C-alpha cells in the first residue's frame, strides 16, 4: 500500500467540535482508490460522524480485512488505532481486541467479498455473539480489488461489465444480520450522505452489534446498465423507510418533524435516535415485521434504506460472559494470577 500524508496546515478558523478538534483531525492519508469510488464517500461520512460526535480519536479502533473497501481505514481517522487483517478475518480480530479492551470504540470496515464470501462465517459469529461494534460493509456487489468478479451479494440475473449474467442467488447481509440477532441494522447508499452520517453516528453510540450495509458503487467494474449496485439503479430503486437525527446527551433537542411523523428511540447512554417516519406503519423495533417487510420489498427489486431495526436494550458479549470491567492491560499480577489457593478452589468446583 502507498501512503500519501495530507499537509498538516489547518486554517485557524476551521470550526471545532466539543473536544476542540477540526474535521481534518479525523481524516487519514490521501485516498488511492479510483476517482468516484463509493467507498471514498463512506470514508467521508465516517469522518463527519466521528467529528460531529466529538469522539476522541485515540479511543477508536478501526479494523478491516482485504479489498478496496478494507484499504479505506488508511484514509480516515489517522490518529486512531488501526489493524488491517487477513481477507475475511476482520470480525475475529475485532472480537479479540474488544474482549481484551472494552474501553475502545470498535469500527469494522469490510467489503461484500470480505464479509459475504470468504468471511461469511466470521461475520455471522461476530454478529451472533453480540460484539459491541459498528460493522460497515461497503457493498458494491463485486470483488473490486481483484478486478470485477461477481461477489456473493451480486443479484441473480445482474450483468457483469462484460455482459455475463450472474446465475447464483445473492446473500442478503441485512436479512442475515437480523436473523443472527444484530441489535442495530441499517442500510444506506454511499451517495446519500444526509442519511448515512446519522446512521453511522447512531451505530457508533449503540452499545451492541450494529451492522450497516452500505451500497457503494464500484465505478471501475460495477456501475454499468444491468448492475443492481450502480449509482443509477440505487437512485431509481431507493426506498427510505425513515430519516434520522442522532441527539447526544449533551446536545439540545430540537426538531422540524410534525408529531405523529416522528419516533424517538432512547439508547442506554442517554442518546436519542429520532426517526422521521416515511413508511407509515414501519416499526423499527419489531424484528419479525421488519424481516417480512424487507423480503417483500426485495422481491420487487427495491433497495430499502434507513434505520431498519433497533433494539434499545441490547445485550453485548461482555454482559453475556460477565467479564471484568477493566481492560486486560490495566490488570495487575494480583488480578491475573490469584494464587494457588484460589486455583485449587476453582478446580475443586469443577470436579
Ligand atoms: C485468502 C485470500 N484469498 C483471496 C484473496 C484475493 N482477494 C483480495 S481482495 C478480494 C475480494 C475483495 O472484494 P470485496 O471484499 O468486495 O472488496 P472491494 O474490493 O470490492 O471493496 C480477493 C478475492 C486474498 N487477498 N486473500
Ligand atoms: S476498483 Fe472499484 S471498488 Fe476498487 S477503488 Fe476502483 S471503483 Fe473503488
Ligand atoms: Mg466488493
């Protein structure tokens, strides 16, 4: 990978967030992706979300696998912790890091190949174990980095750039995430920053497994007629069920929405996800109804976007395992090795 650092110069009057950081403090190196790639727009949305939430960059850990999408953490959050893992293995590395240090905010970035093909098992287990993380799949329906093969999310009947028709059924990552128990599930489009930024903000604040499927057109290999992941197709078939505002405990609560059009979901940390309803009867807290609705719309070829499901009282893996609250690197010898008498007691309890 090549890295091109951005100049350190900052205009002195750039706006600053509650921590005194400018948006530029959340940027990374200069992107080497193709001009117009949807993935760069997602990076910009991640930068904006972290800036607006005033997250301390040193408290964020960004992890990825292999692919153009998995290269992107180099292009955002340059002052955060980062780990670029092996193809499809981001979820287990993230799970391990999270188990060792629950004090960081975990952001996993992956591709449809990375998560739905080689990494499908890893994706499934991280979600079903309720790892506290934001997991974003930059979904272009193609293996971009290796030059345009169909991926497991390519729709049946969609055409490759060379005109080959895909004969396989696609894997619907949203359907899988819902079935596996994800407690925050959203879909968006890289070209819709107004929807994507608050969706990422809500996910970062969500204390459980948050999954975002973001359709992200590959302008080099999957943006032609016949593709269902092109800019034109998604714009023509995008059906938003709601629009979001995310209100942190320290922000003022204001709204332009008429009562009745609006629903507030209060999360554990006091943050509020305010949803402006677009689809009248859409209830994002009813998992079964959401799954049925999405199946029906998918059969019509619609790309349903928005915050699709949220459980305001999520379980997370640390809660399930009753782990210690301190990060492991803060434990002393006495905590880590309780002595022979304690170990004898544990062994006796297992006999
Ligand atoms: C174990 C292993 N198998 C295969 C590859 C080759 N490879 C690299 S990236 C990639 C697919 C990436 O597709 P995706 O995750 O959708 O990312 P995109 O480039 O489309 O953003 C493949 C097959 C690899 N690097 N490692
Ligand atoms: S090949 Fe596709 S996914 Fe990769 S950088 Fe280019 S446009 Fe983006
Ligand atoms: Mg891809």
